[in-house]
């Protein structure tokens, strides 16, 4: 199975200079907890999660109306391509301890997102359990997801 078969297509994106409040509003409007951050040409330069907003902005007392996504940086762009086998997405999620992975085209422009839920709906119970255990293991990389 290919990543394009299970990904949520055409994710909403934000530019790096967007405010944290804009990110939160977009997440609420689209009912998502993960948004790719892009540069002016649409190339992925990071991601932001609802948890990032809570931990890196709200918990630190920053004003979401004025704090920009660039103020606390975007998470590293970890992505696969739509044509890749789903196993690559699982491997990257496990290695990087992330619950969602960006799917980009050859120019690194976001075309989709794959979440643990997407994997759960497309794979066997044992397979999903293993991926979740790997993602949730202690010792996750420095970025918050």
C-alpha cells in the first residue's frame, strides 16, 4: 500500500510568519492538530502541532496574538512521498517519535498528512501496536510533537 492511499490529502498550511493565534484558529476550523509550515513558495519548512502551541506558547505566557510561529521555530520537516510504501511512513514515525508525518511532492511541497489513526485504519492490530509503542518510547528527539 502506498502513502497516497491512506493520507489525508491537501492539508491546510500556514506561512512561518503566521501568528500562533492564526495557527490555533486554522486547527479549530479544520479540526486538526497538525499544520505544515511553508515558505512563500509553498515549500515545507516545519510543522506545528496543537501541543506545540500549548507547551511552547501558552505555558510560557506568550501572547498568541503576536507570537509568530517563527518565534519558537517549526518542528523539523520529516516527510515521505505519496508514492512511498506505507512502511516508510511507519519507519520514519517510529525513528523520530512522531504521531503524524507530512507527505510531500518531489519539491517538498505538502500534499498530505498521515497520522497514527490513518495507519490504524489501514493495518493490522499488531502492526499498529508496534508502531505506537515505538513512537511513544522514552527518549524522543528534542522537538515536541
